[in-house]
C-alpha cells in the first residue's frame, strides 16, 4: 500500500532541515490563531527571537502562505487550497464518498469524515445534507476533538496514558452551556465510545446541533478515521439518532473498511 517514499524511515537529525521544521512550526502556530498574531506574539509562541520570527513570517508572506494585516500576520487561503488538493486526491475518500452520499440521502442529513490532527479533527470528506446547520463545515475544517462525536471516536483509539496526556494539554473551553469540560468525565465518555463503537455529542459544539459518529478501521484494527451524521436537535432526539442513524453509519463504515482489505 505504501509507496517507496512512504516507507522511508524517519530521517536522522543530521538529515533534517532545521529551518524548515521551525517554519512549519510557525505555520502551525498561525493556524491555531486564525485571528492572526503580531511579530512579538509569534516569536514568544515559537520560542524564537523577534528577528528570527520576522524572517519566517516575511518568508511565508512572500511565498503567499500568509498575509500581513497591519501588525498582525495570518495564514492565507493558499494553504487551504494545498490541503484540499491533497485531500481530494486521497484514494480512500474517493472510494468512501459514494457510501457517505448514500447515508446522506437515506437520512436527508449531512455525512462527514475526519481524521485526528493534534487537538482537532480535520474534515477530509463531506456530503452536505439539505438541512441548514449554522456551523460552516467543509473539507479542511478543524474542530476541537474533545467536544465532537468524531473527535471522541478518534480519541478512543488512544491508550489511557496517551488520552490523559491529550486531555492535560488540550485547550478545553465551554462552547455552549452543554459542553462537557471536566477531564475525568471526558475520559469516561471516550472510554464509552471505545466500548460502544460509537459516540454521540449533544449540543456541545453548538446549541441545536447533535451528531453521532463511528470509527473507520484499517486491517490492523486501528482507527484511521471517523464518519458522522449531524442534525438539528429539533429534528431528532438522542435516542432516535441512535436507533435510526447508527445502523446506516455502521454499514457505511464497514463498506469503507473494505478498501483496506483489497489494498
């Protein structure tokens, strides 16, 4: 399944380009602050001198990956375009889309897929339903893992130690009055998702929004992604979602997992 390049062992320190690594770290820092950062703020977060941070930021601006708005630096849409180009070329999601579309059409709701990326889930595929949900979601969207159904499914593949470390470093805040922020409770919910094979989140990301997710596993049994269906809380109760949505999601996940069998 892997190409020759993908099978190369991680490079030794002497073979790594330190400036590229630091530049990528600056990009990640800007990505985590969509409102932008000043030169001083970037330098502090990256552990760089102001002069060093200035060179990286101006390089990103010069190459089109960032823009400068007064004293603040922000990532540009070019990085999103690169990410979408990579995601749209992924064979797995090309294979998965018909099954996700079938779920969306059967339930008349949106169906999405995501992977775990640090503290967030990143949407890698999405079939929009006809119902309007106020959260603007598309391929490349990042949402906090702790308060999303796909995030809890993806976190359920972590060891207890790794999950504790994740919850200790994650930025956890109440998005709504229903958002669960207690780390002990969150760990329990992730454990339940592991045992049940699905996760349900009720208005923790946004009031009026419910979602249910199941894992997608590779041949080794590891969770490589999650797929979900989201809906307005006024349309379906939690119990109705489990009864009506879950069977379709599990069927789609099983069909997508067949991709790994034939590789």
